[in-house]
C-alpha cells in the first residue's frame, strides 16, 4: 500500500448526517442536489444524498461546508472526468 503524505490537513466532520465540513479541498468538480464531487488533497471525493447544498469553499484554506441529508461519502480511485472529457468541462 502506498503511503500518502500531505502538507495540507484533510479532515471530514459530519454532524447528524446533515452538516458536513471538510478541510483540504482543492476544488468543486461538480454538484447537484443529489451528488457533489470534490477534488481534495487525498483524491476525488464523492458525496451522495438528498437536498445537498454547498455553503462555502474557502479557496485559500481549502475549507468546505455543506448541508443536506448525506447518504454516502466515498473516495474514487480514478476521477470520473479523467482524460479528454475533463478538458471539455474545464
């Protein structure tokens, strides 16, 4: 297993499956009311749920917050938008 070291901390704090705060976020790749895809220092993170709303993304600190009913949080091994498709949506 490959060890990953980062200078930027990456933490996930969820309160009652309704409020979510994440540090170490680089960018929001996409978002809808049922799915949010984030680029983090630890890889692509996919959040699925209902009535999801992005509250903030502090670009300098990498702090992200959102509300809604969170059903799942998962890291993708490979980005869904890798390759030529990613260039179209930039």
